[in-house]
C-alpha cells in the first residue's frame, strides 16, 4: 500500500440489504477521513472494502465467492489491503475467514461498525507510518441517502440470523441522527431512508422529552433541504396508529409502507414466531390505509419455510392480493446457523421452492403492472436523482420527457410504462 495518503484509493462494495450498504458507506467515510479517495475502478484501488451478508445462504455465498476472486487482485496488488466487513464476517469470524481466504488483511464484522475507526487506525499504524488526516474525499451522499437510526434486533423470528450477528437493539440518539441528516442535506441529499431491522421500534429523547419513531419521522422531515423521508423495514407488531398519524401529518414522509409479512398462513406465521396472524396483519394494513389516503404497500414474503404446504403457500399468494401489495421481495427459505428453525427439517424440496418463487414473482409482476397502469393519466411527484429520471413517492422509477436536473421535485403526468418504469411528461402550466 502506498504510504502517501493523497494517493490512496478505496474500492468499496456491499452485498445484501440497505443496512449493509449503509454500514459500508459509514466505514468508507472513516477511511476517507484517513486519506482514502473512493474509486469505482477495482484495478486502481489500494484498499478494497467488502460488506458481506448472511441473512440467506445464497447472499453469503455470493459475498464469499467475490472475496475468493479477490485473490487475483491481491496478486496484482501485493501491497493492497482487503477489508471484509458485515454479517457473514461476523458469523464466520475473523480467524476462520482469514484461514479460508489468506489474502484477506482485516476482518471487522457487523458488530464492529461503530468501533471501525479505531480498528482501522490500529491496522493502518502497523502497515504504514502515521499519516495526517485529510478532509474526506468521499462525498457523503447523493440525492438519496440513508440514516441508520438503530442497530441490531430484539425480535426472535425463528428463521432469522440477524439478532445473533448484529446483536441486541441499540438506538442512536436523536441529536446524532439529526446532525448526520443536516450534514448530508447540506451536501445535497434530498431524500432520507431511515434504516433499522425493526425500524419503528426506535425510541429516544428530543429536547428533554421522550420521542418515538413517529416523532423522529417529523424531525427528519423538518431538516432544511429534505424533500422526502422513507423508512425500512418496520415490524408489523410495532406499526401502530402513532406512526401512521405521524406519516399523515408530515407531507414529506412518503405515503409508502414496506411492511414485511413473511407469510399469509397462520400456522407458518406461528412457527416463524412473528407475533401476529394474518387477520391482525391485514388489520394493520387497513388502519394505515384509513389514516393515509393513497398509501402504497409492499412486503417481504419468505417461501418454503419448513412444513409449508401448498395450502400455506396459497395463503401467501392470496395475502398479497388481499392486502393490495404493489410489489414484494420474495425469498426462498434457507436454514441459518443457530436459529431455532434450523433445527427443523428443511423439508420443502429445492424444486418446489423454485416453483413457488416463480409463482410469487408472476403474481408480483401482475400486481405491479396493474398498479402502474392505474396511474396512467394521473399526476405523480418525482424526485429527480439522475438527469431526466427519478423516483415517485411509491418508489417506482419514472422517466421524464425533459432532462430535469437532479435534486428537483417535479409533478409529472404518467403516460405509460415500460416494464416497471413509468413514462411521464411535465405538464405545461399557464403563466
Ligand atoms: N431464509 C430466507 N429468507 C430470509 N429472510 C430472513 N431470514 C431468512 C432465511 N433464513 C428474509 C426475510 C426478511 C428479509 C430481509 O430476508 O423475508 O424480511
Ligand atoms: Fe430478523 Fe425478525 Fe429481526 Fe427482521 S424482525 S431482523 S426478520 S429477527
């Protein structure tokens, strides 16, 4: 690795969820303060940071095979540093990871994001002489930015490895979250996604008074420059009227709700230990719709959980239609180490999971298409994040008929769609 800070470059890549991406962004920021400039070219990098994921078997494999392929990079960059972070690193452990991948230099699992600056300082002090701190070369955010408001998870869903790799919940203080929001807004961020594993469980204090998740939504929405606020992912059990009312009160909080259901079958939901049944999940969605006119709802479905029958799976399909979902993320169950459900026989055959995934994707495509078609002729608000394209409040991408500059929010009339992308034109208004 070069010893002169001005010339050092970092290539960062995150596998997995937005939380993993946010962690990698935070760690990249720490490296930027230590003189690393971000590069999108692996070949010109002096350090590579890989955020790994372990929530599903497949996600972990992808991350590990990427790390395996970095061996080649190390051969051509013998002075380069490979840093592996994230949930798979936490699960596997530094010792075992370095044994399997001797070209890895530093492992910092998902419980070490907050202590990463000191970990990296001690790592760098062993590799290169002490270096002056330079100002961050990495831009903190684009138009859309994330705000990690809590880490870890106190829920105990029987299939989920997250509580064990990320640890128990800890909530960031409101002042710290708002400080980060202000900095990112000053740097040009217009949309914030509040992140946490069961994000609506956040609570803290503001100006000496207790504050809940709903209050935090309002506080972030009031930061100068902020145009939109989203959050991901709330837990249905904790999604109450206070949160829905806060969303309704603050026009900058988008009327879009991603509420992971996981299954539509009461028997499977009980085995998953989600703490709610189909009827109460649907009642929560109905409550949100009552308080938030025009609300769009999306969800996560986990298929092929142990013992899931055709009838259970049919309940998941019908749930999507009944709740009026406009889209969904669908996942094939994989047993994860140490979770209660990993003790159950993973008895839904691979081909059956595959078939169920195809059926779910087909239904999701149908529901999204029907929703997007229903928007034709209607006006939507678009936050432009690339010249001429942006996102509607519901999260779908919109292509405009004018090269509007990033950062602006415009009203546009939908004229059609290409797949899941809306086409829209900006109406001429009389002066
Ligand atoms: N297998 C498959 N999907 C899982 N998820 C969590 N754990 C597992 C698992 N063991 C899915 C859930 C969750 C999303 C982030 O990942 O649907 O909402
Ligand atoms: Fe996992 Fe459940 Fe926590 Fe989500 S709420 S991270 S699925 S344990």
